[in-house]
C-alpha cells in the first residue's frame, strides 16, 4: 500500500507542476502608453508622499476610442496642500511642502479592479491650495495631468519604476521610465503636477503599485488533482487497515 500511496502523490505533484507550467502569461500594460489587461486584474496602490502647493486628487479614468474619459472615482485625495498647511491663506508659502499619509491624505492604501480589455489612465486633478477641493461645485484651478502621455498637452507627466528626480533638479530623464511590471512585486511610479512652469521633476505625487496575483484555472485544476490523490490515498489506507 505504501507504494501505491507514493505513486498517487507523485502523479498528483507531476500534474500540478505540468499544468502550472503551461498556464498562459498575462498580457498587460502599466505605463505611459496606457493601462490595460487581458484579464480582470486587481491592483493594490500605496501612497509614498506628495510634494507641492496644489491640493490634488488621483483619479482612475476609462479611456474611450475617441480619447474621451469616463471618471471612475478617486484613489487618493489631498485634504490640504501639504502637512504644514492646516491654515491656508494667500500669502507666501514657507518651509517644506511635503504631504504624507494620515496628515495631508487620509487613507494611503487602496485597491482597484481593472476590467479586461479596457483602456485606463490615472489622472491628477489639481486645485489651488486655497480652494475647497472637497466641494464638487469647485472647479480645479490648474490643468489635470495623466499617466498616459498622449492625453497630456505638455507630453510625459508620469514616470514608472521611479519616484522622479529632485525639486527643480532639471536633469531627470523621464524617457527612461515609461513602464513597470506590477506582476513582479511593488513598483514605484510618480507624477509631475505641472507646477513651477511644468518643471518636470516628476516627484509631486509618489506612489507604488502591484497586481494581486490569482491562481490560473489550470493551477486550480492541479490543486484539485492533488486533493483527489490525497483522498484516494486515505481511502486505500483505511481499506488496508
């Protein structure tokens, strides 16, 4: 009976390894050419920090064939422009303008499920620091920028697999950071909000993302084979006793 038990276990193991090896790879785009997947894909997002005097919302949009956008809601919203901006006025900004979790933004982790065979983009909506950005009737003071380069007036406004350069550094080459493989763990990405005469330092809204991996159907079938083999082994063992 031990021989039969080992045979069943080995067969089941071979089955699951073989089935997993033929599972098709998932096609995806997560970068400046757009966001799309060939299967429904849940993506986790975490905020690192924001920088600058805009109050920004990061929204998800579905991109239509004519490049019009359907707003699907916000991933993150700044409730003030930066951590030291509890009292906003029209005077000169002094000190650092960094925004952090649970200060400038409440709730810095979220998920979104992208549906298969649809095109998406992420957009940064920019309000003035004195505006009530939580009021739907208030119009953003500044232009929105998008993770998809073709949707922007001033070219590339986001980088992938990077958190950008230094404030007003002027030497950051964004063209080297146009895509990220979020199926390979957490990947950084970041926006330039268009401020400071569109300085293109790409460090104004820093995040990271990763895809939530789910087993392929063939792998699930392999697990079922293993479970069946274990069940038969137990039955044979009971008969032998």
